[in-house]
C-alpha cells in the first residue's frame, strides 16, 4: 500500500477507509516477521552445529597420523620411506639383449622396398635409406652319419647256422634272427 500524498487534506471518511487497510497490512507484516524470525533461529542453530563440527575437525588435524606403531593399522598400510627426489639415470641394457652382428658374413643381400607399406604406391625408383640391419642365420642341413656294420663269423659255424636258419623259416613266418644273435651261438 502506498501512502497518500497529503494525509491532512483527506476527508474523514477517506481516512476511516484507510485504517482497515493499514491493519490488514500490519497483520501481513507481523506474519512475515515471525516467519523470518523462525528461519533465522533455524539458521543460527545450523551455524552453531557447523562451528562445533569444524572445531572437532580442526582438533583432529592436530593429532599424529595413524601408523602401525600407534594404532591398529596393519603394517602394510604404514608409511613407506620416501623415494629419492631425483629419478635414477636410465640404465643401459644388459648384455644378451641383442645379438651382435657377425664380423664376416658369408653373403650380403640388399633388400629394397618395391612399394610403400602405408599407401601401396610404387617406390622402387625412389631413393631409399637403411632402416634395419640384422643377420639371418641358417643352420646347414644335418646329414645323418650312417655306419654300415658287417659282422663276421667263423666258417664252420656258418654252415650249421644256415641250415638251422632255413629250418626255422619253414616252421614260422618270423623274421630271421639278427646276425648279432648268430655270432654268439
């Protein structure tokens, strides 16, 4: 509600009409003040609770950290010794990671690219640079060593052996006994 410009110049009946409107406005404002007072009380209570919580957390920060020595923290969760601040120098690869090239290879083969490995265009006429060198070692084919063994026996024993051998063949279809067996009989 707005205030009239000149209250003393108003007539009495107009003033009487303004009084109930002022009282209505006053009741609305009282309700709003009570509502704001309740909201303010709630905010003050929340502020007090947050201040107490903050004080408890601040006190907790002053406590020493939990370690396996002063609490039930397992040893695996304890603080480890800090690593050196500078990173160690890169180690050189140990021996045996790469085979050294043979000093005197039997032959050498220059393998030039025919086409680009990415787009497939022909590069056989273009200048090419060396990108890798390695030794391809081929083991020669292993030839078996074949030894022929000739067993000999005395002449009189041979005649008896041949006769017994022929009789055995007739009796069974077994393979003939080896010469080694015959030499011992």
